[in-house]
């Protein structure tokens, strides 16, 4: 009976999570904007005309899910998806970090079908966030009710709601309460096991797919350590030892971090600080109103946003009741004018305001930009509200305890506070009614909820309190249930208003057009359709892609298609070949693009009709033409035609190169005897990270491969490693002597190899330490 009594909040939270997730469990709908996929992106939008619920999260279907499909299919085939040959004419995949190839919960995709696994993968985020938050609050000795309220506020609050269906940012931050829980356990007994668990928890976050959010989690952990030191719960020596799990977690995650760092340094993102973009994603001061009224400035679902601020990037809502409780709590703290080092609320108040200052347009936030801090200076500063939301939820639990006690003793400050809030409502309602009907409509729900809350509070306050007590005579269970209902109803409305659950029929439908491309392209590329990463689920090769990390040389090459100028914009996530650029036709031919897909009503498409002698119509329906490019370069070929140029001429010479001519920076010293030319090249296999050719040639020549040049590739000629030459600005070539050859290209980035060795060594060391010190404590280091 005792265990059941203690576990009822967890059981109740799971029930609430099930209610929130009912569209999946009861109707089989998938938590993904598949309606947006088929009604916005080509080619599906040409065949659909259905309403779209939420246009504000397109990356879920155009980037995140395609990456996950590619990742899981690769892992199931027994290979680590280091390289993606289908986007950007070849690009690192594992190293882009957001692919989350080693996410701990990828195991779901090995148990269930992909659609069910994806749904569970998404919906487990609020479930685990709530359970972890409850455990941590219980460790702080909050009541089960307060712990439950904090868990609900964090798991279904703003940040985890708006980023839910991405499946990366939420996973990266939900480990924060568990991290704090293990730290509190360590403070109790100083056992090494909890330092190990802290390290594993941080590692799980680092493998979740969003480095920026993981860095915020680490930032909060470091502040928590400093707070413990300030509280005098640990001395300086133990503080330094407590940094060990952080260092160790980076070693454990080295297999992910080192390749990502290498990719980052070879990406345009590491070389530019997007000042205007960064400042545009600092939360405006006026947007703090959304902490109380999330839809005050409109909502992406109802398409009535009347300010330029980003709803998704700036939403830290945790429930108006949570904010109300925290506001009362702050007033009580100010009135008492006492600082107690043992009071955990001091930390969370500091964390709440500090994280907000880093998200708002303040000197502190601008300092990150000025210092050019890697990752953070090129990322949206508003996303630190993931920490703000967590701090607000914990403060909400602490505040409920305080409010409950004040209510028991009938503290008259409650009446003054609630009347003040009511007065503010009565001022705001007519003001918004007269000036902005959208804002007015979007505060009515909160106002009605507040009227219910103030009514039951006054009822208790002015009546005999025994009439509202539960059978034990000790707890206001009836009052708590109404409070809980109001919080859950508010967050349920907020959560479901934003998140689309859609039919599985919209899951990347394989149209006749797509089937034609799959059956006829083999290893050749397609242009004009399946933008972003939408080609990836179908394994169709493309010149484009969508990723904040991308190889800079390839992006400059593509950018130059318009006017021959390679200057990239501050935020380059996926430059496309210009449809009518000066060098577009040359580039598309050089990249071996076989098929051009042209919408029949698309007047801005590539002007195939201007070069009809080079194109042949091979397929059409009511919506699309497919033309075959007859003048394309082969994806790989042998040649002895080349030119060595200066670095400053490399790009322009490449753009205007004649067919099958290679432009190089280094002299390969090809000896041409001018005999009758003979060559034979056969691809033995062409896999994402490994390519093999059988080649026969009677002259020294160059083997050209129109796949992106990247330092991680290794070339082997008859099992002997040979140098890869950077050819045609962004691609690969190797020198071949005359004869019969076996040529292999293998993607073996040193950063991955070093990272894997480091991670395996660190994991082994952790196991040894765990065995040796499993029963030992560090009590002698406690101050």
C-alpha cells in the first residue's frame, strides 16, 4: 500500500501523458506535419489541396525525418552512416550532429515499424522529461503534488512542445532534471557511482542531436555545482573533482564530437558570424508577455501572428498558473528580505533570470556574439529558454508549496495578490478589445481559467477550511485537483493547438513520378524536384540538400551558378543551383544530372526549351515533364584532358571548362604517348561510404569522380593508398598509370577513428573505475 501511495503521481502523470498522446494511441495518427509535406512540397503538392495545420515546423519533414530514415536504414544494414551521397553531391552525414546516429533511443526503430517507432520516439520526450522532473523534485523533498505540477509544467511547457516533433532539441534537454537528481544523490553519500551516472547522462544529451542545447544543459550543470559550493555543501577540492564527469562525458561522446568539430571547421558556418540573423532571434522584451499569454501575438496554426518574432524560437510558456504561483512566490521572497543558503529556489530564480538575459537583446547576450563563441554565436540565442522553462517549472513546484502554506494560514497577502491580478486583467481586456482583437481573443481562455481559480481560492479562504479537506484532514485534495485540472487543461490546449498528428497515408507517398526516377537514375542525379532532403527517403541522388553544416567549397561552387560569384550569405543551409544562372547549365552537366523535372505550370523552372537539342522528353503526366539531359558528364570517367591553374582562377576556370576536362591546382604529371586511346571503367559497387572500380587503360590518365571532395576520403590503387586531388573546385580525381586496376574510395575520416578509439577507451576506463570504486565514497573530501 505504501509503495502504491508513493507512486500514484507517476502513475497519474503517465495517464496524463497518455491523454495528451491520444491521437497516436487511439487513432493511429503520427506526430509529424505530414499534411504540410504533401500539400507544400513538390511533387506531392501538385496532387493535393488539403488544409495544413501548422506551417511553422517544416524542417521536421524536409530534414529531420529523412535523416532519421537514412540513419536507421544504414544502421540496420550494419554500417555507420558516415557519408550521405544523395545530398549536396555527397556530404558528411554522421558528423552533422543532428542526424543523431548514436541516439540512445534509436533502438526503438529496431523493434517497431518505422512509423510506430518514430511516434514513440517523439512522444517519449515529454514522458521521460516529466518522470525525471518528478524524481528530482522528490529528491528536493517537495510534496508529491508539487513534484507532479512541476513535471507537467516542464514536460508539456513551451520549449518541449514547439520542438517536440523535431526529436532532437527535446531529447537534448530532457536529461537536465535527471542530471540534477544524480548530483543530489551524490551529495547525499559521495559515491563514485553517481559521478559515473552524471557522465552517462550528459553523454546521452550529447548523442541526442543538438549540440547547442546540450551546451546549455552543461551550462546549467556547472552553475548548479557552483551553487552547491556557495551553499558550502562541497569544498573547492570536491568541486574540482565534480567536474570530472563533464570531462569524461566529452571523452565518451568523442566519437560524435570530433567528426562534428571537423565538419564544423570545414563549413561556412564556422567562418561567418550572422550578426543580423543572431540579433533577429533575440527575444524582444515585449514578447515576455507570452510567458503568461502564449498566443497574445498570434499563432502559426491560426495564421494570425501580428509581430515578426518567431513563435517556435521564442516560446517558454509553462502555464499561466505556474507563472502566477512563481510571481506570488517572488513577492513573498522580497517581503521576507532573507537569504537562506539552503534555499534551492535561489538557484532557480537566478537560473531563470540569467537564461532570460541571455535570450533577450541585452549586453550579456551580445557578449556571446562579440566573443564569437563557437556554436553559440552562430545559433539562435533564444533557444536558451529550454533552461528558462525548466527553471520556471521547478519554481512552480516550490511556489505551490509556498502558496499552499499561505492558504492554510489564510495569509491576507493572497487576497491582495489575486485582486491585483484581476485588476490587471480588467485593464488588459478592454484595452486589447479596442486595439487588437487577436490579442483579446487569445487572453479570454486564460481569463476564464483565472476566474475559476480565484473563485475556488476565495471559497476556501472565506469558508471553514475543513469543508474542503480530504478524509485525512491534512491536505486540500479537492482544491489541488481543481488546480491540477486547470493547469492540465491549459497545457493540453496549448500542446494540441500547436502539434499536428496526421494520417500515415501522408508518409512520403511514392508517386509514379518518383518511381520512374528510382528505376532509371541508378547513380545519376536529378534536378528540379525533391528539394531540401526529400530525395533521401527514396535514395535519389541530388545536387542540393538542407543542412546548417555543409562543405564550403561545394556551396561556393553552387552559389557561383548564377553570376560566377562565390560569396555566400551569412546563413547558408542549402544553396540551390540557380534555375537561370549564367553557369547553371555547365554546372548541371558537370554534376552528371540525368533528369530535369519541370512542373508544367512552373514559369521559373530551368529553361529546358532553350536547349531542346540537349534534352529529350522521357516522361510526363498532367502536372510534370521529365527531360533527360543528353549532354551530361558521366558521374565518373577517365581522361587525360586537364589544366593546372592558380588558386584565384580555380573557380572561374571550372565553371567554363569544356566537357570532361579536369581543372586542378597541382600538376599530376600525366605522360601521354598519343597512342590509340583505350579505356574501360566498371563500377564494382557504389555504396554511400565505399566506391570500387575495375579499370583498364593503356595510357596514364585521371579518374574523375563528381562527388564532393572531403579530407576523410581515402583512395586505394591496387590496395596501395594514393593521393586524392581536388578537381574542378569541389570534387575528386586520382592519377592512374596504364594497366589493369582495382580502385577503391573509402570514407575513413581520422576524426571518426580517433573519436571511436577515445570513446571505447573511455567507456572501458569508466567500467574499471565503477568496479574498483563502486562501494567507496569521497566523504573525506567534504567540507
